């Protein structure tokens, strides 16, 4: 019994390694949105128009989740990953019997692993939404926090709906393709529908390779342009999804020829990235007297306005809450101490702020 369990775990680990590109993409997004506060806070962003979040979910479906599923599925449909070097040491009839036996033994994992990997991007987004909402527990009464909470609620609902549509799509996709191919069979048993489907898939993979190369070049030479046109949360599906199909295709070629094709490519990318020493350069704005004149007020002026707004002169002033923060990162909303935690009942008695 133990030997059978160990054998199944060993074969399953080989299956995970075969889908390594999809596994890294799915679990990388899960780690980012589950552990990094700045990434979670992207879902509380209220600065976008009405079209931004629908486009985000379109990108989540087609740019990240579907490539993760399809990349793993195309690798597992082939036999190169299953036997490795054994395929050169065994005669053809014995090789065919071994392949059939292994595929029958791992049929359930081969079927469901790509589907589960494809669902993980939606799980990652749901996790990020949950943590983003938790970060605002101590500031629910603030208007912007209330708006962000409402946005997170409907984003969670949309994420569940789109995730359910994706699950239905990947489950019924193969029966639909099988029926389409059956209807397009030739008179002698040929499969023109199958040929057209293979051509479309090859075109999709080539388009993904070209798109990934283009995104890499733009990110390398014009990173600010890319961040301006694919802003904030929209970057997550493109970051984790664009390389999946192209790298999965290269992994398939590596399994066929028995050579680690991905290793030299990743080393080359690391070398090119390390050679760029300007990632942390500051962007300088040209001198503008008008802009300098509009800077924030000094602390002394802020204290004077605060006293005037609260009709006090010094000792009789209420306790002030001062939040100091630096730019360049997200600001976690502070939890108010229980003694001074704001509520809707005493909101009228909060100390006034000197800023509008």
C-alpha cells in the first residue's frame, strides 16, 4: 500500500514538473496577492473609470487563466514528459504498453490538474480582495473606505461569476470541439476540422511568443510607457500570463528532444535584466515655478489652521491624530485605538483637519 502511494506521488511530482510554467505562473500570482500588501491594495483603488475593471477580468480570463490551463493541457496531452530518457531505451511495443498503463493510472490527475491550475488565478484575485477588505477594518466610517469596501464586494461577486464561467468553459470545451470535428470529418475519415484547430493553436502560440517578446522589449526600453497604458492591477494578468504559452511551447520542445530548452533562455533573460543598471533611477521633473508654488503647506501653518478650525489655542485643543507616510508605496490604514475609534455616532465631534 505504501509503495503504491509513493509511486503515485512520484509520478504526480513528475506531472507537476512537466507543467512547471503553468505551476509557477499560478502559484506566483497566489503568493503575490496573498502576501504582498501593495498588490492587495490595488483592489481598493478608486481612481479608475467604469471600463477598467471589466477589462481587468477579460485580461484575467484570456491573458492569465486560459494560458495557464491551455499550457498545462497541451504538455500533458503529449508523451515526452512521461517517460523521459526511457523512451530511447525501450522497444516500441513495450513503450506503447507502458505509456498506456501510466496514462490510465494518472488519468484523473492529467484531466484535473490543468483545470485546477487555471482556477488558481481567480483564487489569487479572491484572496487579494479579501485581504484588501481586511486592511480597512479600522476605517469603515471614512467615505473613501466605504466606497472601496463596496467596490471590493462587487469585484468579489464578478470574480466568482467569471471563475464559474471559466470552469464551465474548460469542462465543456473538449466535447464541443469533438462535436465540431465530427461534423467536419471528410468522407474517408480525414479530420479537416482537427487540422484547422491545430493550425489555430500553432498560430495562437506564435502570437503569444511575439506578444511576450514585444512586452519584454517595451518593459525593458520604455517601462514608464507600459505602466501608464497597463496601469496597476491590470499589470498582474499580463505579468503572470503573457509568457505562459510561449514558455510552455518551449518546454514541450524540450521534452520531445530531451534537452532543457528553458534553462539557457531563462539564464539569458536573467543576464539581460541584470545588465540594466537603471531600474531604480529617479525621474526628474523640469523646474516649474508654478508647480513649486503649489506645494503643500508647512507643518506650522497646518497647526495654526487646525487650531482655528477647532476653536482652541493650545492646552484646550483636542487630541490630534497625525499620520506620517512616505511616497512610493501603499499606506496601510491604521487601526484606531478602542478609546478613540471613530464611529458614525460621534463623527460630528472628531477634531477638524487643516487640509480640505
